[in-house]
């Protein structure tokens, strides 16, 4: 099932790239494997996937020893400050930096281990009550502060768009996140030149690619629906 699903997702990505005049190599597929067993992740690897997204620190730490070798891990879920120490150095990128205090904690722990954290700043672009992430108007200010932290490299912005039936409804949010990225880059802040836009999930990754996504985070579309509480 995983390999068939991946074929469909890959074709969809290629077509979205063609529609928007982008190169396939400009878009990185992150296979969101949260709650899914390592056996399914091995299937994904056999079909060419090399990057996994997880939203819980504990789950990453549990799965990593079971999947040795080339896999790359991205943390995409809310990160509590008291978990930063255990994740430091274990993931290629943290997509979900949603406060200055969290960035400060990352700076502290990565400095201790003499590492650099690649991060994305999470923006609540649609201003949803229930969502983590910075408000668009406070994002530049926070990035200016993070830019001073020597052990953090800000690689771009991330958002979780609203849950909608018609993905076209989210186009405006993807457009707005890209605008915000271009706008902040134009301020020529020292150490800030952001290339990354992490946006788009199973329901809307094609629209996100058309609007400039460089990372799409696809779970259900690859691994099937999730069952919680088992
Ligand atoms: C679960 C999750 C995804 C993947 O969602 P699907 O709709 O299953 O593709 C993407 N991003 C984040 C932050 C997630 O938590």
C-alpha cells in the first residue's frame, strides 16, 4: 500500500511543479510517519523515501534505533522546552519553533553540545485560536532576536493551514506565508536569508507547491489514516 500511495503522491508533486514552472528538486517530500509502525517506514524507504516527519520527541527517540542508516528526521510538532535537550542533535530540522522562549532553550542546549540547530519558525498564518505559531505581525521581531543566536540557523517559515474540504480555500494562506518570507528576507537582517517554506499536508500539498512550498508534509496520503488511542 505504501509504495502505491507514494507513486500517486510523487506524480501529484511532479504535476504541481509542472503547473507552476518549478523544478521537482525544489520540493522536498517529508513522509509524516507519526503513530505508524517502523515496518511501514521501511516500506517507504524501499520506495525511495528518506525523510520522515514526526510530531513527538518520544516517538522519534523510540523509532530511531529501529531504523538505522540513511533516514533523516524532522520534528514537525509542538516542542516543549523541557524536551529540547533530548532532541538536540537527533533531527535534521525543527519545523515548529513557535516562541522566542523555545528558541532560547534551543540555543542553550545546542550550544552545550556544540551543534547548530536548523529551524523553521512556525506562523499561525490563518490566525486560528486552536493553533500554535506566531502571529504574522510578530514574526519579524522574533526572527530578529533568533538571528542573534549563534547556534541557530533560521531556514524559513512553516505553517499548518486550516482543515478545509476544498484545498483552494488555503491558497490565500500559502500565498500569505510566502509573502511574509519574501518581506522578511527583504529587510536584510544579519544572518537571515530564508529559503524554506514548509506548508501543505495530504489535503492541500498540491496547492501549497503551486504557491511555493519547499517542504510538503504528507502523512495520510502515504501511510493511510491514523488511529489514535490504541
Ligand atoms: C500530522 C501532521 C501532518 C500530516 O498530516 P496529513 O494530513 O496526514 O498529511 C503534517 N504536518 C504536521 C505538523 C502534522 O502534525
